[in-house]
C-alpha cells in the first residue's frame, strides 16, 4: 500500500496538466502580434542599405554595404531621420552638386552624413518630391489629387515609378508576384484619386521587395 502511494506520487509529479501545457506551449496573442510586427519592421542595416543603394544607382557603381564602417555616420543619422528623408537627402545633393567636377569623389557617406551638414541642409530637401528625370511632371500633377478624366492610369503609373529612381531601379528586378502587388497598390490609389507622390510609400515597397508583405 505504501509502495503504491509512493509510485502514484512520482507519477503525478512527472505529469503536466492541461493548464501547464497551455501556459508553456501556447504563445500569447500579444507575443504573436509582436512577432508579426517584427517581420515587417526594417532593421537599421536594411534602412541604411536602401539609402546606400540609391547612392550606388546615382553613381552607377556597386553600392557600399551597410554592414561596413563606411555606413556608420548614416546609421547615426537614421536615429534622427527616417530612411525616406535620407533617400531624398542624397538626391538633393546629387542635383545640388551637378556642376561640381569633384561631385563623384565627395558623394560618399563619410561626407554626406556628417551631423552638421545634414542638419544644415535637411530643411532644403523637399521630402517625397526629389526626382531626377529629364522631363519630370509638373508640380501640380504630382501634388494635386489626380483627375482620372484627364490622366490615364498608364501615365499615373509611369510617374509613380519614374520620379523615384529607387522605385524604378528595384521594380525592374522584382518577380511577377511582387510586381503585381506594387501595381495593385498604385491602381488602388489611382482609383482613390491620390496625388502621384502619395501613390506608393517606401515602407510598403520595401515590405514587398523583402518578401514580408
């Protein structure tokens, strides 16, 4: 009898109740939501690489990698500004220095992302408006709600993807599924009458490009 009681006690201590299984093996809703958010949140390296890619496109060179020391100043600035601002910031300087013979030599992260230079110049940067096309659309077309009776979807789409060289460059390299997601977002915003500069956000574009959308 004593032996049977002892065996029963050992068995009970070794078992896990349903409540304990639920406690230790079922992720909470908050944790699940947090994990979902983490999958779409860009890391500092990813944000920095996006800016460095833009610089590489402008220079027609292989971009600097974000995991190197050369990107240190840029990462510091990304604590103060978002990646959209920094993409437009580098475009701003590319245009500003267009007549300078040493532009390509000084168009580098060590020069561009010094704290004093960024803070002195950032107010001159028109966010979401920096385009470099030879024949850009008028300001009113880009800023005003689109009139579908005057502007076709094809013209609207071309302007959305063309003014931002970052969008245009990476869109060409997407697979068909990714392109359909981007096209769908552009078309929905066209149907809603949104201005060109609001038709596609960098955050959404990067989620699609990284495969997290």
